[in-house]
C-alpha cells in the first residue's frame, strides 16, 4: 500500500463521517466535530500528544457566496488540532498545516480532506519521536472556509518568541483535484500575480518543485494570494510554501498537454459542491502531492537548508 492509498483510507473515514452527519463536515456541525475526533484519536493511538484548542467563531466579510458556503454560524466555538514530535529542536519548528472543515453543501473530500488526510498519514509514518534535528508540528485548522479563522487565531495565540520558533510553514490545501494541476507556491513571486514570500520561501519552492519533477509531474508556480491558511503565516513573516492541485480555475490547453486531463474545464469541477466526495479524488495526484509534502517535511526536519535559522528570523 502506498502512502496515497493509506491517505485514501482516511478520506473514506471522513466521507463516512459526513454521510452520518448531514452530508458535510462544516464549521459548527457534528460532522466537523467528529472529524476533529477522528484525527485526534488516530494520532493519540500512534503516540502523539494532541491538543484540540477551542477558539471563538467571529465571522466577518463575504468571501464565499451563499451558494458555496451556505448559512454561516455565528458565535460559539470550534477547534484546531495540533500534534508535535517530541524530538527535534523546539526552537526550529517545521510546521505542516491543512484545514479540516468543508463547506456546508458537501463533504469536502478534495477540499480539504485531501490535504488533511495527507498530513495525517505523514504524521503516522513519521511517528511521534523520529530521529530529526528540527521538531515537526502538524496543525489542522478549523473555519478556513469562513475566512482563514483557524490559522489566524492560531498565530494570534502565539507570543512573538513562539512565532519566531516556527522556521517554516508547509500548506496542504486541495491536493487531489480530479483534473489536477501540479502547483507549488511561488515563494519568490517570479511568475508575478501575488506576494513575495518571506525569506526562505524560495528555498521551499525549489525543494518541492524539484521533488514533484522527479515524480514525473513538471510543476508550475502558484502565487500567494491569501486564499488559504498559508496567508497568515506569510503576513507574519514566516517562510512558507506548499502544494496545490487547483480548484475552480480552468485548466489551459498548455497545462493539459503537460499534465494530462481536460483543457477548458476546472481543475476540480466539484469544488464547493455536493459532489466533492471520494469519487472526486485523483489518486495519482494524491500520491504525488503527499510524497512531495513528506519529502519537504523530512528534508527541513533534517536540515533547514535555505530557510533562515532562528537567530536570523524576524516575524510579524
């Protein structure tokens, strides 16, 4: 069984949770709470110390249409999930993050069960006490679909020194689209259209891009446009990167010639729809993206490479 196959087992579990709880795993629903429990229980059985801190739901703006996100719960609390290795330098944290919530209209298996399941499987394979130089922290964020609330709250709860302890952030959001693209975040904004990442982001881009290419998927850069949980980390001055298979954007003929798939249609035609089920997953993309994330986590847990060390870092 490949790591992608193992992650698909977790995706089936998330689908079953949605099926038993109104068809979704959205903020403020039993489906989301059961998703948190599934991750936390699985990690604890593997020996991780797991925290599921609550944070208040404070919603503003209208980043999603009502058709996509449904009615927005106001007030109350939701939870992030946090697990960290007991080994490695705690002042040089390699943080891997993914959002766990879906939109209310569907189970959210590509968006973002795919990233959540990939990081869960990487954590299980790595183990809670691996022989690493730098500690690895996994964080599954709540309320991303309502405006990156979980990642924003997470960083707000850290002191300046705790933020400085984070060497880098690797984001996993929508990594198995059925008409997949193979994107890595454009750390130096060399393609334009986004924000230049903090120092070290270009080094992350190169590590991930080179590994994706070694798997037979020629990568393209995707700009930092503050549309996923990487955004608060970029804004805090933390080196950031990650992989992305595309969502509502349209695959071009040139991309289809490079990657395969269908030109002129979205990377994920079921993005923010009820059909975002396990049947919506590209198993090849899931395997490649998971492998790339695992390689990046392992590389930086061993050696920060071109990412600034703690005494060189400044964070916002």
